[in-house]
C-alpha cells in the first residue's frame, strides 16, 4: 500500500524549500568557481605554451644570421602551435613584389601537395592574391571560407586539400614591409586576437633576423664595393677573376681582362675640382654598366652561350672588366668599342660639358698563363701601349708586345746601372749660320748637345735606342739633369778658353740642350735650371732649351709658365722637330719660343716640291712670328744652298758637321779648327 507523504506543517515546508534553494545556489556557486578556476588554469597553460613558443622562436632568431635559415623553423613552430596545416612566407623584393621563399612547413606533405605546389615559386605583385593584398594594405588579411572566396586564386588547390581558413601577416621593419607570412588551416580560425598576438610577436623576431642580415650584407657590400660608384672593388674583382680562372678548361680559353683608363681625367680634376671628377667617374661607371648590359642582352638573343662580366673600379680613374665563359674572343673587342662609343657623348658637370677618352688594354687567357694576375699584367701593358699612342683606343696584348715589354724592362734596369756608373757621354753637333755661305763659308754659332750611352759591351749607343725607355721608366729626369749640368759645364769651360784666347763675348758659341717633356714639366725644373746656370757660370743667353710640342700637349699652361720663367733669365727656347706630330699653330703663337727647328724629314725630302712648299710656309710663319729658324739634317751641299736661298738663317746636319765628342767638336771653334767645319 502506497503511503501518502505526511503533509508537513506549512512553516516546515517553507524551511525545506529554503534549504533546497540554498543547496542549489551553493552547488551553482561551486560549479561556477570550478569553471573559473579551470579557465584560469587553461589560460595560464595557454599563455605558458605561447610563451614557450615565443621563447623558441626568439632563440631561433638569435641563432640565425640568415632569414632563410630561420623562416623554416618559425613556420613549423607556429603551425604546430596553432594546429595549422600549412605555412609559407614571401620576401618583399626591391621590385616591390612578394616572392615566395624556398622555405615552407606542412604537417602532412602528401595531403597538402597541391597547395604547396600552387604556392611554391610564386611572385605576387602588390594587390594581387592574398600576399599581394597584405603587401598593399600593410595589415593582416583573413579568409574565413577559402572555398567561397572568389578573390583567392589558390581556392581550388586549397579546397582539394581540405583547407577552410587562410590568413596573411606582414613582417615589418619600421614602416617597411619586408616579408609576408601566410597560414592555412583546415578548421575555422576562431580567436583572431590571440592569433594576431602570437604571429605578430613571431614576426617581430623574424624582422630582427632580416635587419641583422641586412646589416651584415651592408658590411660585406662595403668591403667589396667602391663607395663612390657602387661597383665591385679590387678585392671582389680579384676573387671573381681567380674563381673564373680556376674554372677554365685546359686550353685556358674563354677569359678576358680589359683594363680601362680614362684619358684627360687629371685635367678635369685639376680644372674643375674633385667633385667634378667624382661626377665624371660615377657617370662613366653608369655608362659602362649599361653598355655591358646591352652587350649581354645582344648575347641572349643571338648566342646560346652565357658569358659573365664583372666591372670593377680598381683605382682613381682605372676600371677593369673581367669577362668569363666567353664563347668567342671577339666579344671583348666589341665591348671595348662600345665602351669608347659610350664615352663620346660629353658629360655634364655643373653647367659645363666635359669630355674624357678611354685607353683600353685587352688580354685573352691562353695556354701558358699560370695565373689571372699574369693576364691582368698583360692587359695593363696593352693599356699603356694604347695610352702611349696619345689618342687612347684599344690595344690587345700580343706576344710581340710582351717581348718588347721584357726588353724594355731589361733596358730600364741596365739604364739604372748606367746612371749609377756614369756611362753617359755627350756629343756635340755644330749649328751654323747659313746666311754668309757664299762670302765666308758657314759661321759656327753653337752646338746641340746629344747624349750617347757608352755601353760596356755594345759601345756607343744612340739616344733613339734608350731615351724612350728612360722616359717610360721615369729615368729621363736623372739623365736629363746630368745632361744639363754636363753641357753647361763643358760650355763654360770652352767659353773660358775662348775668352782667354781673345774671342769677344759676341762671338762665343751657344749650347742647345734637349729637354724631355717629363723633365721639363717637373715643378722644380726652372729652379733647377737657374741653379745650374749659377753654379756653372755659363751666360744664360748662350743656353737654349729644346723641347718638342709634347710638353704643350701634356700641359700648355705649365709649359708657358716655365718658358716665360727661363726666358726672364735670358735663356733662349727652341721648339724642336717642328712639322712632325700635331704642329699646332696655336702652340707657336701662344708659347714664347725664340727658335723653331724644322724637322729633318722635310729637309731629306726637299727634292719634292711639296716639301719645299712646306718649308717655305714654315719660314714665312716663323718670320711673321719673329722666330729664328734652324733647319735640321742638312746632308748635302744642295740642301744647304737651297735653304739659304729660301732665307733659312741657321742649319745643322751631317753635311755641316756630325755630332762629335767634346774635344773634336770644340776644336771646330778654334780659329784654326773653324776652317775644317765645312
Ligand atoms: P734631335 O733633338 O732632333 O737631334 C737631332 C738628331 O738628328 C740627332 O740624332 C742628330 O745626330 C741627328 N742628325 C743631325 N744631323 C743629321 C743629318 O744630317 N742626317 C741625319 N740622318 N741625322 C742627323 P741623335 O743624336 O741620335 O738624337 C736623336 C734624338 O734623341 C734627338 O733628336 C733628341 O730628340 C734626343 N736626344 C738626344 N740627346 C738628348 C738628351 O740629352 N736629352 C733628351 N731628352 N733627348 C735627347
Ligand atoms: Mg734637338
Ligand atoms: Mg730635332
């Protein structure tokens, strides 16, 4: 029998109800407290996990100097932490495009293959694709339902891999976006704030790696490049040239070195200042660069062989190009021609246009070359050869040039010994007044001092065989100094003897001394002449300095100054070998010369009416400019007679008197010796 509950008294029932409510509230409170505690614990756990993740990412960033080394690990850490399927990254290149990095991470490579393939080796311009949108807007982008996102170009690939959500984040250095991170998840990305926090902190660490990488790259770049032009410097060039040489086949063919020197650069620096010089160098480098690029462009169209070029600035105005993997040697010559053409257009410096020329030496590697340095030396030599022509241009090194160089070096070393051991001697060739030919015979007016090298084995060596080498090696300055002193001393002695024998001052012969351009343009030259004049006591008006127009070509202003200076002391000046070289009339007009010496080539060809016309023109010119004239190389009686008839005042030549040693030459001046002169 079912028992009916005993009805509680109404106040008791109310008490029970209250108690039950109390118990209920207490249970709810307890559950709430438990939930709060659990959430706190979970949050604590999550933040600890996130902290640990960031710690690992920071450690990785600290370890690596190289972004490509760090990025793979960072993507892996983030994907594993977030339980995402795929993560990849794009570097923002100088072109402003996002280019995929080699590194990516996926938890299931096989399953994600289509998406990895669709993302690999991709370039996204600004605004295009998810990376492009992050790049353009410089903030994160989310795609919640990849399958439905019509602006997501990898939608199909993503869907085939079961991808639901995608996000992209910028990696920033200051205001600059340097990289885009991209993640793919199979489930919805729920807590975006937390995701943003984690990924942004990881991105900050990645940015540090990129900054360090950049700083290191800048240091390396500075160490290997010329600061002014940005071109590779000598160190980088040497490194690349050596590596290219190592790669050569046994035949050693396929490598060429071009040494390029600017002509007239010093004059620009001197005239307009160093800043102008810098502008010229920078512009030259820029033109060279584009010429090389154009030549290589031509190659791509016409030639399937790839060749490489390294253009470097290795000194003040010296550039070097190393060409390697050349399919044919003609490319080097074509390139040299194009470089010369590229500099034909004047360069704007401030408000003025300036011109520079080029001297280019080329050397091609071949069997027998032991090092790239040898090749470089040969190209250098070819460049000097091009420069020595005075007009620049291109010279390719050859065996003959090498031999000449070796001989010249041997000669130079012998010349050093000769200077030390005083193996030089002076010959003197008489110079005559031709005017009185019919009446009294020629009258000896002076001597030209002509150097000879008294070689211990080869005997007397003529100046033509060693002066060029002495000039090239800078030894001419020492030799010329000796000549000046020796000739003045000898003449002073002769003058003393002649004066003692009663010759009047007006009859004393003069001495004409050849001065090489290098010697003449030395800053101390005129002071040196003055000292020699004082020390030897020879009267300045009986000293003539002969220079060729080479000095004026090198430096017309200084030439003028020196000529004026020595003339102010009474010394006479002669322009030697007139008619050869440029024979610029402006030099004649602007430079203070007393005498002009007609080159012997005109006298030798006097039978030719054309030569006679030229001689006549030179004589007219000289007379108008108030210059006296000496005809050089008179070898026959007829030549002497014709010249005299044409009004040529002075002459020298084998017919009148050969160059002789001091005693024999000076004997011609004695009253009894003079009779032998003719
Ligand atoms: P230069 O100054 O024009 O000297 C004249 C040259 O012509 C001399 O040659 C002389 O011997 C030669 N000569 C004179 N008359 C005749 C002739 O009738 N027929 C022919 N065929 N030649 C004649 P050298 O002595 O061999 O000197 C050659 C050049 O060497 C000189 O030409 C001069 O430029 C240079 N030189 C000579 N001595 C010195 C010197 O002490 N210092 C410098 N820097 N150069 C010198
Ligand atoms: Mg001379
Ligand atoms: Mg001469």
